[in-house]
C-alpha cells in the first residue's frame, strides 16, 4: 500500500507540473578537479546540496538518485556467482513555505545486502527524511520531524552519486547504523569568518532499543535497531537519544567534524516498575574531508568509537567497546572533454576499512579479542558529468572471529569485483 500511494504521488507531480531549469548547488557534486572552493559548505549542508528541479510556478522542487550494480565475490573457492543488485531509488521533494521556512523530504527504496547485514526482512520502502526548518538567525535554526542524526559525516552525506565505490563503508553500516534516522527536534547554525566556517548541530530524538544486544548477529550490533517497526513512535527506554556535532571548515583545507551520540537504550521500566538498570550506549566520532591543492586529491575519512553498557551475564561476544572507520583517497587522472561530455572526469581511488566489533581483551584470560575485519578496495570511475558515476571496484577482505580464526576458511581472504552506476536525476 505504501508503494502504491507513493507511485501515485510521484505520477501526479510529474504530470501536473512542468519542470523548469535545474537549481544545482554543485559544490558537493563536482569532481575534485573542479571543486568550488568559493562556496562555504559543510557536511551538515549535504541534505540540501543536491540537484533539484523546480516544478512550474509552485514552491516545490524535486530530485532524486538511483544506484545499481553487479558483484562477483569468492571466499576460498566458494562463490554465489554474479549477483545483480538494485540498491536504491530515492526521491526528494523540497518546498520553501515562506521566507526562512523550508521543508525537505526523502522517500527511499532500499535493498542493500552490504548495509545492516540481513537484520531487515527484504527490501524496504519508506520515509528516510522529512523535516521542517525554521531560521531565526543563521546561528539559530529549528529543525523537527524525521531527521538524520548528525553522527559523523557519512550519515548526513551518503548519497551514492557522491562516491566512487559501489558499497557503503562497512564501519558506517555494520558497526554504526547508517543511515540512522529518527523522529526528533533540534537546533543548528553556521558562522563564516573569511576562509573559515563553523557549524553546530544538537538534537534530541528517539533512539536505540534492546535489539542492539538481542539480535540474530550474536554480538553487540547497533544496526539491529533499524529493523524495529515501532521505533518511529515508541522509545524503548522512554528517554531521548542525544546527538551533537561541531564542524570546523576551511575552504582551502577541508572540514573536520567532532560528534557524539548517546543515551539509554534498554527497556528498564515496565508499567512504572523498574525491571533493569539503565544501560547506555555512547558513540564518539571524528570525520574529515578535504582536497590537496594542486593535486586535486580528495580525502574522506571517518572513525568511530562505541561504548555499550552490557548486562554482566552476557558472553564476551557482546562487546562493551567497538571501533572502526574508513579512508577514501580519490585522484582525478583525466578531466575535460570525453566523447560528447565537456566536463567528464576519470578517477582512480582506493578505500581502506577496518572494523573491530570486540575491541579489548577476554576478562578470564587477558588475551586479545578479535572479531575484526580489514578491507582494501581499489577503484576506477568515470564521471561523464559530476552528477553521474560509473565505477569499477575490486575488494580484498580478511575477517577474523573473536578468537582470531579466519572466517570462511584458513586459506585465503574474500575477494570481490563489482561494477555499478549511480546518478542524480
């Protein structure tokens, strides 16, 4: 029923309104070779820094993106062959309701096996973002609705066409729960001073639940909370999840963000009676993105630390501490006219990833716990325009269980080849 209503809504929009010229803020969409350094932007601006088309004389603008790929992976000679995947289709609609009052929504179809590792039951279709912004002052804006918690940079800036890789970062999707959205309210603001820019975000939202330590993964797993069908109207703990971020940017150097997310996650009270101690989850995150002048080398990186209060009777597989992140390095090697495209770019890139779902030692023996993963992914991509990317990736991945034994087999890591495309429209 949700899909039917959404398709009807989209059809009405497309046939009733005639699109005018595109309104594109290209600062976050251009290839590194042509990045607009004169435009002051931070990761917090990503939800609006997308290509939109105005619908006739109305106040509405519309846009979206799509991504799809084919993958072949092999672990110690075991393979499922070629797998064709339609990852995502997103539609976003924005409206300037009145001066200093604007609304943005994103409706998304998603079926991504690299995301929450099977916690969700098949493809998902739903509202990813729907929030009203009211500006009182550039330093004081109110936002409310279904929002993206500003933990790190990737959760707010995750659109497929912006990246040279078919898969989203493992640490951000299988350790952190990106894309992590919740109903809530908060304040944000920005200030400019010469080449410098400063921003803050502070929100109270719904949050996690007991599934982060009671799930089919058999470990502490924050993405399991995404599968709860009640989390958009019911809080397991009855207490808010707090998320805050400070961003510092220089249009000639790059941006660094420091963020925190935390709160009580468990059902500690039932019908007014306390049934458990309050147990908290706390996440600390640092992210960076920037471009090396002259070389036009773009670097994007994010690392997170997770601390979870675990009941004392749980086994060591349920970690108190987790750590992981990624770094992307993208180097343009050809830029200019290619075939009929005047602003085409060929990039070479590499992504390094690390995740440790059990960071620490066994209490009984003092030996190191593993349950970790290393991955390196070289890539080559072709962008006929800044908004469209064709990308070829190769992944080499090694994963250990909690005692340090190789997962899959002892004779080799997982290797995979993928080709995909993604575009805004």
